[in-house]
C-alpha cells in the first residue's frame, strides 16, 4: 500500500480536475506513438500510423487516449487501492495483449509532458513530484500481473 500525503492527494485530484481528458489523453498517446515508434505495434488495428500527422489525426488513437484517461480517473478515485483497481487491466495487457510493461512508463512520461504543458506555471516541482509518484504507482499496478 502506498502512503499518500494530504498534499499529494489534493494535488492529484486537482490535476485531474483541471485537465481536459479530450485533449490530454489523445495528445499523450500520440506523443508516445511518435516518439517511441515501436509502441505502434500494439495498435495495428488503428489504421494509418505512418507519420506524426496521421497519428495525431487518427480517431482511434484519440479514442484510446480518452480510455487511458478514464482508467487514470479510476485510479484517482481509488488512490488507496490502485493495484486492486487495475488487476483486470494488468491481466489484459499481460496475457491477452502482451504489451511490454516498459511501455507503461513511456506513456506515463508522455502524459507528464502533456499535463505540464496544459498546467503551465501551476506544474511546480512539488506538483510534478506528486504526479510522478501517482504515475509510478499506476505503472507498478499495471506491471503487477506480469510474470
């Protein structure tokens, strides 16, 4: 179990109340697919991912970005038990989709960049640290079912 400070709890909830899921999710996953092109192999059914313009305008990429944000929202609502919250999702990614678990960290890094750009000066070092801790717990929870 993770020990959250009051500041971290308030900060994480505040971040998610300020960001636009319709923008942040698609931007983060697009950034991940562009910067780390090998991650595209998990999205073969998404159609044209041949260049940055195709990725950023792809409706399936945008839709998946929103799904990612909805998953993170579940984590925010269940901060005291993120591992249990993500058990099924971890199993899905591990056993069915066979996603390399290192990719969760890459997507988390891309998400942090997008959130930082959205929040601007409000993304202070303390806020960044709380957000990184949250992402680390999410990534750890998603990796949990891997052998």
